[in-house]
């Protein structure tokens, strides 16, 4: 088998498929930085990563990014440009034994010929803590230059000790324009791309580029399927053929990782911004990605009080009803309840006055401690309470006009404190009017 890199052993994940028969994404894998599309933010002139490649002095790194963004490709380009042996494994089918073997070979190379070793570990997030720990000494001492690749957030999946010994690089999805260029490259390269391709309509290429989610592998695989279909049926690659080849792309979503937090954060902020379309979009992403609807419902209940509050007290009722419907109805039907609640919450008038009020009150208590309530407000139901003065002198508000008594109810010395300041939005405008009237009456009575 023709091999790209001579490592002195056969990597565990390689197959015996001849290069010419490999899938199109494998054949079109860039071989140099000049061929690589995207990631300009990491590989621009003068950047640390580009300098590492150009000077043939790589450093340990972890490439984090979505599928098809070029993590493996970049690692192989680095290996090709830099002096030393290249070892490549996937954490899917490698364990501590394979890691120890790599380290032993690296030690032998260093002793025998002062030759460095670059160790590329794909799917590094699949290694558990013990497996990752096995790499630490070799990486720290410089015996191996580790390049890890992961689609997951390293801060969730990679040990902090290993992170501190590597440089983290975040790769971005390819743009539609970059994917469009890549597809044209595959059609115009008879050696590595598609030899003697049929006619391909420009609209079909635009569809593949725009609906591949920034994933080069998805775009090239779909193009290859579309070409095979067009050849079999004797017609050009048109829009229908491309759409059929692409099918529906599975969402990249992780219920435990950063996407879980990114999308719920986006939903909260979009709903807070009163944009029902954005609220529904992020809700759809989460539900299609397999998010637990109970988690979404809990966030709705929280948002109803944190961001809407008394500007629309009904918001909490709607959110709570949606949460109850999730438990009673379940998926897929409960997405209707969640959608209804999302739209209501997005369009409700917004106020965080209650939220700010409890923050102010909490800050005061933490700074000054909890002052005792006046004796007339304390519990007086137990024997002997009256002898302690509990409950004596309490004024019953219902016996007074408007149901408001002029008796202070804050602890002594706090009568002038103001924690809740309602806005003039929605129903809270009415509450503001009521509060001003109550404070005016109490002020006139000297309370």
C-alpha cells in the first residue's frame, strides 16, 4: 500500500484500500498549506502555527473544531513539513498499550538517531483520564510532539494537565464560498478528483456548498454520490440530484458539551431580545439535536421570572404550563407546547426588576447580615410568645382603607431601603403606579 508517511509501523486505523479507490474526500485531502482552504485566522502570515510549519519546529497542540474543518489534514501537513517520524492513531481503537508503544518507539528514535516523533491522536476526547495521563510525561519532556484532534470542547473533555502542556487551536467550519471552491477543484482535477465528470449545474454546486454545514467531507461525499447517480441515469448533476445526494445532514449537537450551553444561551438571549423567529430557530436546533425538553422547559420557567417578571405575570403561568405539558405529553408533541411558550415569552414585555430586586436584597443581607424583624411581626403562636412581646401591636392591613396599614414592616433602620423598582413596561407600569401610591400614603402618615 502506498503510504503518505513512513512511521516504521502500520497505523491501526489505516486500511488496504488503494489511494485511487479511496472516497473523494480522502483523495482530495490538501497536501500543503497552499491547498488548504479556510482557517486563515490560524494560518495567516506571521501566525505561530504557520511559523511552526514553515520552520519545521512543531509544538504540541490540540485542534478543536467541527467535522470536516481540516483537523486531520492540518496535522498531516505539519507532519509532512517537519522533520521526524509521524505516528497516527484514533482514540476510537487505541488505548494505553498503544500509547506506551508509541512512547517506547519515540524513545528509541531519540536515543538512536536523535529523531523527534510527532504523535497525532484523533478523537482525543474519547480517551479517559487514565489514558490521557499516560501521555503527560512524554509530552512534558518533549519526547513526543502531541497533536490531538477533537470535535468536542477540550475544556470539557481533555484533562487540564494535558491542556496546560499544549496549545489550543479552534478551527472554524468552512464557508459556503470555500466549499464551492473545493467542489470546483474536485471537478477539475482528473488525477485526484472526479475524472471525466458529467455536466454539473452551478445551482447544484451552490446547494451542496450551502447545505453541507461547513463540512468539506459532507460536501465532497455528496458530490461523489450525485455524480454516480447522474452517470447511471445519463443526465447532468442538477438541483434534484444534488438534493437527493445530500439528503438531510445530521445536526452536530452534544447534550453534555459546549453546544448544549451555546444553544440554550442563544435561545435565552434571543427570547430576551423579543425575537420570536430566533427563539423558535434555536429551540428547533436543540430539539432536533436531541436535547432533553425538560431542560428547555426549566429554562423557560426561569426566564419568565428573570426577564419578564411582573411586566407580564402570565408569562410564568405559560412557561409552567409548558413544563407540565412536557411531562404529560412528551416528544414529539410537546414541541408544540414549547413553541407556543417560546413565542409568548419572546413577545411578552420585558422587565428584570424582580431579578434586580432580589440581587439588591441579597447583597444587602450578605454585607450587613440579617436584622431581626420587628417584634410585632414575629411568630406568636407558641406558649410564652406574648411574654416575649411577640406579635403584640401588629396592625392588620385588611382593617384599613385600601388594605394598607401605615405600620413599618422592614427591620429597624431599613425603612428607607428600596430593593424593588418596577419599570414602566407592560403590567409593571400598573404595579409602579400602585407602589408610588402606597409609598405616598405611607409618607403622608409618617410611616
